[in-house]
C-alpha cells in the first residue's frame, strides 16, 4: 500500500494523452494544461487513446512516482472538458 495523504487531490486530465510520455513530460503537461504544480503531492491522472491504459504521476516529497495500469477488458470512463481539467478528491473527502 502506498501511503497517500488524506488531503490529496486527484486531477484527471480530460481527453487523451500520448502514453509514451514519462514523468517529466506528464509533469509538464500537468503544469501547462491543468495549470497545477505537479510537485504539490497531488495525483495527476492521464488516459491513453484506446481508453484501456492510465498513468498517474505523484510527487511524494522525495521524488517523482509514475504508476500505470492497463485493463484486460473494457475501458476507463473518462471526463471530457473544454478546459482540460477536473478536480476530484480521494473517497471520503468533501469538495471545497
């Protein structure tokens, strides 16, 4: 289990992302597209074109973490937004 603080926000990047990108380019995308600092400790989630792969970047205070997961069947349900960002909080947290 990875200990993510309770006040961590989740920022899904609406639309599709080139899944060949690593932590550095995804962090730059979070900064430019989402207008959020990727080194704040929040989770930034990106989805691939086919919808079966997501990547998550997270700065844990010591270094950058890049997580990915691919579905064997089906696709991730993904938001579409004109501005490219939505904010979510981890389960059990209220939106402010």
